[in-house]
C-alpha cells in the first residue's frame, strides 16, 4: 500500500461521459490547481466547501471550462487539502489535465489510495473503508442498505462496545497480577463468566447474520432443477423476461449451467438453470448433470420443476440451511378439471410458457429470504474477512470460558486479549501493511 505526504491525483468518474470529476489530495493540491486555474479567485484563497468557476489553461491555450470544489484539511474525505475538478468528460480533456498536474508534481493515485489516506487520517475505520467499496459495488437496495449502515459506523459501534467490555475484563485480571502476593480477586469469577457468555452470544449473533449478509451482497443463489423437458429453461426466460436460455422440445437441450440475475424487492436472486437430471450415456450431457448437482449443493434456494400430470419424481435432498420450492409447470396443457393433476398443497402451479401463476413463485422467493434483521436495523455481517475474524474471536473466547475455573490469571487474561485482538483487526486498531494492501488494492483508482 502506497502512503506518504505527496499529492495524488486520479479521475473519480468514468472517462467518456458528459462530465468527469478529477480528484487531487495532498499538501500541494491547492498550489498545483492554482497553476492551471483561471478564475475570479485563487484556489489557495478560497474557504473550504467553496465552489469556484473558471477555466484550466496550460499558459498557451484554454483546455476547458471547469468547476472546482475546495476542501480544506482536516474537513475533507482524506483529511488533507483536496480539490475536485468537474470538467467535460472528453477522454482528451481528462488526460491533458492529468498530464499537466502530474508534470507539475502530482502523482497518479494507486487503487484505493484516497480511502487509505482517509483511514490513516482517522476519518474512517477499516470496516467503514471497506464499506465504501461495497457501496460502490452495491447492485440492489438491500446491498446498498448494508453498505450504508456499515459506512456510517453502526457496525463499528457494536464492535467497539464488545472490545470495551473485554478490555475492562482484562484490566481487572491484570490488576490482580499486580497484587499477586496478596491474592486479591478484582474480577469476580461469576460475574466474569456472565459477561463473557453475553459477549459470546453477541458474537454468535454476528456470525449467524453472515449467511444473510453474504447472500445480499453476492446475490441469493437459486438452482432450477428437474428432469429434462419439464420447462426449466422456459421458466428462467419467464423470470428474466428475455430469451436467455435455449428452449427446445428435445430432452437434454440444456447441457451446461446458465446463470442470470433479477432483483425482487431490493434482493438480487442469481438463478442457475441446470441440465435435466436423468441417467444418460451422453458424455457431454452427463458432465452437465454433474454440474447441476454442484449447483444444488451451492444454492440457498432450490426450485424443483415437475410437469403437471406427469409422474412425480423423487424429491431433491435439501439441507437445513436451504429452502425448497416445488413448481408444477405446464398447467396450461391439462385442460378443464386438470387441477386434479396438480399435487395438493406445498407446490406452486404455473405455466412458464404463458406466464400464469408466476406471481405465486415470485412471492415464494421473497418469503424464502428473511430480511427482518436488515429491516430492523440490526448489524448484519457481509464481509468474509470480518466473518473469519469473528470466528477466531469466538474460538478464543470459548477457550477462556473453558479455562475460567482452572487457568492462571495471566493465561486467562491472554486468551481474552486474543479476542480483543481479533475484533480489532476488523476495525483496523490491529492491522498490518499486507492486509491493508490487499483491501485497498480492490478499490477503483479514484476512490
């Protein structure tokens, strides 16, 4: 991770649109901008949160009319003097402005360097910095809500509360070590156990929330499975309202996994259309069927499609952490009184070809995902690095609980300090350059 006291610059928007924004941050941001800017006032003389209109010139020609936003340290995103230049989005204009600024002493920013400077300046903790990237990448209302809550510090506040309680326990235990010869007990062991169990419950709740958080962030995987020619691909096309999957009356047309996504009420569902499940001697089709079973294993929701009036197949085995939906397709073909061909209860009758009954499937998909924790404002973990750190913290806490009756005070204190350490890696109190480099390298250049 590149850090320093130099001045960095980068485009903050995609080049080629109607407008572009160029960000610059560092001790020479104002002076470098003044070298090109021509307006009623100098950038260096403007107050923070000021917007100035003028032109940018290389001394010989005018490059563009621009608006320059001024942010004075420490009241800026990075905590440094910063400017944001709004210009026309021409690739040529943006590249010329960047060329002039870098020739005069600015440096092109590394990926995520603006946010890493914000972290180093204490403007954001590490979990909030990671939420910035999640916010940029959010593709649904729920993913946006997750990232927004984390970026505003709700997640950090919960972790800091836990760390504060644990540090209080450690301080009491280590106070006993200072009075070891007098055998004084500052930390009542019964109260200590109650507090540690309460913290264990809180960490457990955060760990349990990861299933929902990761699904919202990455999309809910939904496997569409069934025998050949029952209408799986037609159903996928109907869900997407486009001809994404090839449809044919010939069994075994779908030979590979086809994935596509839709968003329902702020949740993204990643549908996986699989090869028909049957015994076959066709090598390629058999490979597709093997991939279908892999998709079933990875799915959070399994939609088994059967044909109305047809023989009912064996139910797909479902884990306790998966939801199962039985769809009876082609009800348009069974005629008057044909509802007798539809199994009673626990199934969703529809016609994927005509679209009738689809509202029942959409409602069932929404009911299959419990978003009550998100709707109530509870903290939901969506970052796999955080999940791993919480898991390590819980393991250390449970070792401390197990040793509460027999571990020496110094070893007990060390186990609790390990819990504090792992929680600290989430918010950045405990970190190293390698971890920071991995995190910020995933950011775009201008953030």
